[in-house]
């Protein structure tokens, strides 16, 4: 794992980097495993307040390793062992993901804000990986693509689930049917990028540090509500808003936020409690 993903945690901010630079951070079996292990670790990391994901070298992630396409060309079908294991395996996470999907969705499950800093290229599986974080800071000249159709395939790393909350239905169809390459500027216009930045990693880290200075209980509560809002019905979301706010009002950290603002000083927040995540129900390949 150490030659695929690195993690450096400073002051509650995890700086996560894909480091397979010789292959433009392409997704091979070891990269899938590193992404899962790192994401699962961060779900229960004490003192964690924000996460930034980026790729070192020339790209965020070039997508699936070419060796896997060569394997497909040999005639191996979905029932066999591939990078992601059997695609129709009954071994899935509680959220419904198989192993390759979990390498993406685990970043959505981290209970604090996750920001992707995207540069170079984000193709295919790399593009889907960039969709899982809460926000995407993207260089204007980044090239992105739902590229699976080029190889006679469909997005299968949670791309369908993640795109539906970001773009119009017809836009998702355009990108999926055509596989066309688009820029960071186009991604912003479509809703796939949060910000276009000249220095996406520096800006993402600055944003994460700002988040790390907020009430960690409120930040985690806000993420729970935002996740629920994407799927829950109106009655459920309204009730949970009230529950989260009732738990925050008058709490030590909420009082500290008020006092720090009134006294014009930096707040000193207590850490949010961390729950131990449930283990995924499938083993390493």
C-alpha cells in the first residue's frame, strides 16, 4: 500500500496522495486495495477534521491500468478474477458496493469533508474516484472523461450513483455515450467541479485547514445532513435537521464557537467522538 497512497495528517487535516507517478496513478489491484484501506482507516481516525485527496506527478488518476484492458481483450469475462474481482460477487458492503465500487464510495463515507484536488487527467475510473469527495477543486486545463465507452464498457465504479447528484440527466448521458474529453472549465459549467483553481492542491489544503478550525461536531452533523438530503424524503430531512441542531445548541463546542467570535480569538474545540467503522464484508483479493 505504501507505494500507491501516502497519508500525512497535520492539525486534523489528512493530505492523501496517489503516488504511483510512473503510471499516472492508474488503478491496479494494489491501488484499489490501498484506496480501500486508507479510506477505512480515515473513517475512524481520531482527531480527523478534513481530508484532501490528490495525485502526485502529471495526473490525478489516468483510470484503469492498461494491463486490465489487455486481460479483457484475452476473452476473460465477468465471472473470472480481474482487478475488481468478480463483478457480480455477493460480497458487498452494507451500502451495496463491490470491491472496486468501495474503493470510490469509501471516500463518500468518511464522516468529515473530503476535497479532491484534480489536475492533469481524470479518466474513467479516475474520474469516478474524483466524484466521491464532497468537493472538487480542479485546474482549468485538467482533462476529464467518462471514458469507459472507449473500451466497450460502462462506468462501474459508482459513477452512475455519483453523477446523478451533480449533473442533469441528459448531460450524464452525453458524457457516458460519447466518452468525450472535457476540461476543468467545462466541468465547472456542468456542475462536476466545485471550483477552478490555478493551484488546486494548495487551495484545497487551505480550505481543509479552514474547515479544521470549525466546530468538529457541527461539521460532522452538517455532512450527515447533506448526505441524507441527497436521498431522504422531506419529512426525514426536516426531522434530522432538528435533531442535529438540538444536539448542538448549548453543547461545549457550540458555546466555544460563540465565545470565540465574541472575544475575537481562535476557538479551542474539543474533538468529536469517533465511531469505529464496521468492517466491509469482503476480504482482500
